[in-house]
């Protein structure tokens, strides 16, 4: 009697142990699971040391209804991290984080839920930007940023339209989306990290002289209706051997509906590298162009490493394109390229 009742208790317990062990590899140690790790809002919030949160809600359930008003409320010379939590909604405003206000964590409720939208086209690429980051140490999570000016349309004078201008050091975007056509992301200067972001555009849509790592980003190419010329994903402006700038794409995918180059040279030492990225047929066989750079191609650093997909065939690549060796690509493959281990709240 006693033994059968104790068995009754032990049996489910044994079952639990067996089940736990059996499922252990899949959700504790599984390699396939490790590949799916994402940096989410709770993780960033835990790693950014602050207790100060300002809420923005366009329906009035926060301290502010506009993102800019929340930024304006932070004193100049801010030196402690502040979270500005932007609740779901479409915020129709231009937003600037000025140089005097570093240490801001702009936290949205997810791209597609929290959006910042403006419509402006200008030959002045800073002026037209929907969102400008001019302060160092800024982290943005889960926000879509859009410039919806009707650029790229035939017979209009509307030209380039920047969605985001990043003009300072140590800026990171996690799970954000950037929407425009011509000149979407002005990665002007400084060290930057883009993790799992969606970037859409047609011509030169990631440009500037930043030193930036794009990890697992999704790049969507749209076509340009104005001209027959093909667009380019990157237009990187490195000017000399000693300049440490360059755009590096590790993993992720590139696809869309227009035909583009991976990059075109803007400076004499223009540097862009694509490594382990899926390239659809949207990438033209030449891969790289020199357009505005009339000089020699010998110092261009247009590199590729273990990309795959129909656009990754290098048979017809531009003569200066580099197929990088393991050793050559190594310094660009991790956040060490941007010294991220010293300033990023999280990385993969
Ligand atoms: C946040 O608040 C907790 C509890 O009051 C405190 O221990 C901690 O030091 C605070 N952290 C920061 C960064 O202010
Ligand atoms: C872009 O703007 C410039 C200056 O306003 C103009 O000269 C040019 O024709 C425009 N390009 C297109 C394709 O609309
Ligand atoms: C790459 O393209 C060339 C011609 O452009 C073709 O002959 C070759 O089969 C292609 N390679 C692969 C792996 O598809």
C-alpha cells in the first residue's frame, strides 16, 4: 500500500525529469536556437543603467504627446541615461536629438507600431531628415522612421529625401526600420551599430563616412522612376587610407524590385564590405560602380566574403572588387570593428 502510493508520487516526478532532459538540448543548449537569439527591449532596458523614463503617447496617456517635446524636456549637458518610451502610434513630426543631449535611449513599441513620419525633400541632406541624431551615446529600439516625400517619381522636382541622419559617435539602432527612396540613411560620421534593421531605398540609400556595422539587416531595393540609371545600396565617402570609416554588412539579406549596385565609390578610398549576406538577383552582375569618383580605382575597398544567392555570382564583377580572404575579413566581422564591446548595451 505504502509503496504503491509513493510510486504514484515518484512517477510523475520521474516523468518530469525525463521530459526536462529530453527537451533540454532544444531550448537550453540547442545550436539552432542560439542562431535565433534577438536583442529585445527588456534586454536593452536591463543593460542601460537608469531609472528615469519619460513616456510619450500620442493619445495623451503619457507626459508628452510629441517625441521632440520629450527630448526638449531633458536639460542640456545631460550626463545620465534617460529612457524616452514612445508608445504605439504614428508621430508626424521631425525629431532632433541635439548635440547637447547625449545618453538617450529612445524606446519604441516595435517597428510598425511606433513610427516617426515626415515628408520633405531637399538637396540639403541634413535638412530633409525626419530624424537627426547629433548627440553621442544614443540607442534607438523598435521604431520605424519614414520620409514619405514623393521622390523617385518621374517628372517631379522632388529629389533626395533622408529618413535618418546619424551625425555623432556611438549610436545604435536595434530592430528599427528606415523608409525612403533616394538617400534614406545618411550615416554621416562616427561609430554605429545597426542590428536587425530594415532599410529601404533606391539610390545611394546608405551614404556618408560613418564607421558602421550592419548586423543581420534586411535591405529592400525599390526602383527609381526618374532615370534609367541603376541605383546603389551604398555610397561610402572614405577619403584616405588612414580614415577608419566604412560600411560593413554581416549576415542579413538584400532583395527587392529594382536593380542596384552593392556600392558606388564616393571617395577615393570608399569602403564597403558585404559578408555572408544573401544577395538576390536585384544585385547587378558588375556589383560595384564608380560613378562620381573619376580617379583611380586602386584604393577602393569594395569587398565581398561568402555571400550567397543569385546576386552573389562574382564572374562579372567590376575589376577592382575584392573577394576577401578569411584573414582580410576578420577585423570587420565583429563589433570590435566599431569598438562596440566598449560602448554598446548589447550585441550579437
Ligand atoms: C535605480 O533604483 C534602484 C532602487 O531604488 C537603485 O538601487 C539603483 O541604484 C538605481 N539605478 C540607477 C542607475 O539610478
Ligand atoms: C534634383 O535636384 C537638382 C537641384 O534642384 C536638380 O538639378 C535635378 O534635376 C534634380 N534631379 C532629379 C532627378 O529630379
Ligand atoms: C556565374 O555566372 C556565369 C556567367 O555570368 C555562369 O557561367 C556561371 O555558371 C555562374 N555560376 C553560378 C555558380 O551560378
